[in-house]
């Protein structure tokens, strides 16, 4: 359906739809985590480990990516190891560091949960021209950078709710 005519939408309508998608995604992550016997934080960290592929993350890398303390990441890695999803591997360049590596069989189990959804998204993208997909990808990349900047300000205490009356 390339080149399909679409109804006009305002930025406010797009943001409202994004909010719905994000809210459903949060609920979905909780359900997937439960299905896999994990909590959402551990599933998020496992996602980063899986995404690292052949360049395993250090515990410090994982802490930086997730904004968790190194102590909290140690707990995450311990739980992922106990559940059979990941293991520690010594860093070949620094004996003091370890790398977190996904268990291949566990990675297959995780992918099996997400793959049907990604296939559905792939089919959805087929309804868009390559130029439209490029716009969508650009928007998500830029929106991710804006979210990171916003979260940095929230974490720094620059943004918060008004004082209670």
C-alpha cells in the first residue's frame, strides 16, 4: 500500500497516539517480564545485553545505559545468571572487569516472545514508502534524544512537580 493517502494529523494527535503506544508498551513489558520470570528492570537490562551482540557490555556499561547504580546492576546480573539468561565473562583486556553475555538458548526464548510482534510491525512498515519509513526512523531517533535530554534534567532536579499546596 505504498503511497497510501493518510488523513491529516496534528502534532497533538500524534503525541496522544504516542502516549497510548508507550503506555501499552509499559504494560506489555511487565507482562513479557512476568512470562519470562523476570522483573521489568531485569528484562530491560537483558535487552541491552542482547542488543550488544558480539560486543558484550561491562557491568559499568549496563549501569550507565540504565541509570542504575553499580550495586543495583550487580543484583540484576545475579538474577539474570540465576534465571539462566546471562553470565559473567572476564574482560579480556582488563582482569578487574567482567562482561555480561547472554546465554544463547535464553536469547532464543526471549526472541521467540518478541518475534511475532516484530513481524507484525514489519508488515505494518510495508504499508509505508521507504521515504515514509525514513521519516519515522528519523523521528524516533530524534525523539529518543529529546527524551534523554529531558530525563537528564529530571534526574538533575531541574524539572519536577510544583510544590504541594
